[in-house]
C-alpha cells in the first residue's frame, strides 16, 4: 500500500479558457481521476460508498477524542436497546467488540425468526444488526448498520486508510473524502461510490460509479421512458395558466478518451406565482460500463446550477437568464466551459481496476484404482528401506 502524488496532463480542450478552468486540480474520486476547477470544495461528509452490501460513510476533521466520545455515546444508545417495536425483549443483550484501539463494532437487536432459508428448508435463524467505527488520522469511517454483517464489516476494517486530499494511491482500491479503501476490482463484491463537490460560481457536481457485470441501460433510453411518464403527469397536474417548459441544450453521444458515453443537458422553467419564474439547468454525462473480459463500472456525472429566480421567462424558455440576473450563478458560457473541462478529464486511475489474482486450478481427482496403486507403491518403498516393515534394522 502506498501513495503517489502526480498531475496528469489535461486532455485537449478546444474552447477558450478563462480563470475558471486555467488551473484545474486532479482529484481521486472512487476509482476515477477527475479534474475540477481550482477552489472546488466539499463537505466533511461529502462522499460515501456501499461495498459488498455494507454502507460506508466517512467524515473528516474529527479529533481522536471526539471520535471516542461519539463511539461511547453511540454504545450507550445501543446498550440500552432491550425491546423491539412490539415491546418484545431481544434474546441477547447488545455486544461490543474493539478489534483495535481506534475501532469498535456493535452487535444488537438479536432475535430469532422462523421461516424458510435459502434452500427452502424451514428453520429458526438468529438475526441481528451490526455497525462498525474506525478512526485514522482525523478521518472517521462508519460501517453499517447491516443485518448479520459482522464478518463483512470485520473484513472491511483492515482495508480502510486515511488519505490527504492531494494524495493519489497507486494500489487497487477506491478513494473517498479523507479515506481510501484498498481492494481489487472484484465482481464478487458489489460496489457503489458517490461524491458531491461545490464548484465556483455556485455550481455543484456529483460523481458516481457503480460496479456492473454487463453494460447498464442507456441514459437516453431511460430518459425517453421517464419523459413519457413525466409528460403525462404534468399534463394532468398543470392548469392552462401555469407554465412549465424545457430547453434541450445537448443530447448526443460523447467520447471521453476510451469511454464512449452519453451527454444530456436540459434546462427547465416554471412559474411559482405572479411574475415569478424559477429556472434550473442540469448536465448529465453517463458511461454504461463494460462487461467481460475487461470489466469497467458505470460512471455518472451530474452538474447543476442554483435555481434562478426571475420576473420573466428566459429566452429560450428553460435557457439561462440574462447575465445581469445571475450575479452569483454561472452564465451559459461559464457553465459549458466548466462542464466541458470536467467531463473531458474523466479517466480511470491507473491500477484502480486491477482484478484479483487468478486462483490456481484445483488438482484433478484421482480414481480409486490410482489411489490403491499409489498406496501399494508407497508400502513397497517403505518396506524396502532399512528398518522398514519386514526388514530388521541393522
């Protein structure tokens, strides 16, 4: 496990750059690298993941003393849990395990449930909730709660590391805010990552990726299906006096390096009262992922603007208002400059998608005849040695 700090060359961009995109910074986001404008920020709890069905949340800028206080407070809450929602007493008291000085695992709400198991056999099984905590160098990791997740949480704890904002790992795994989860890109373990950033000029971007075994459904296909449903809903909901209009800026296939994705940018405007209109613009770029033999996750970027409040309907309806009416938000030129620069920078971090090593093939089974022949050979060999069976030692 180790770190490497680097700045990769930015992809060529044909648009004219302003101060917004002249100084981009490379960030490790999940298993991706992405360039964001200088001055981009994020909240201490801006990122999270679900790994193997275990929800993982991180929070930075946590002192060790504060970590211990929060863990003790939570343990008192968990320890006090005695009855379920029907006032029935749980079959065992809550348990606490401290694998290391800076970690804790809580097990609680133990109950037996009768029902068919995965094989369809009726059984009485024990169920319980598990949640874990780990602290390292100012970063707090919270795992769970998860039903019967003790083994999975115990396996995840040793994979967690603190990470500085400008540190980029060179080993397989995924980056979170202030943290890194070491691990091969293993299809046997589900994985979802999300991270939200605040960009200059009041723009916000969310970066997500999800492990898939086959390419996900096309963005455009989902958009067509949802648009038909939305149109029917709006036609039934809106009165003739009310306004809701959309403007399509872009809808096309967009190649980013080796990733062939789909881009959709739409603005909408609706009235909120007499001479009051709210406009918002959203951009989406999505890569469906790749199946065998070179698996890659589905990727989704969403860039949005603040809601623009005006006394008029922008032209076109659903487009950006006049620049003098957006003093704190992006103009159309600023939005597309940042969007194009960020999307064009998306790439997988080298080594992040390394699959687990191949396991050696098991030895083929031998026949009964071969086993008996091997045993006779071994017996004859032992008997032929000095001191062997039937041969007195000299």
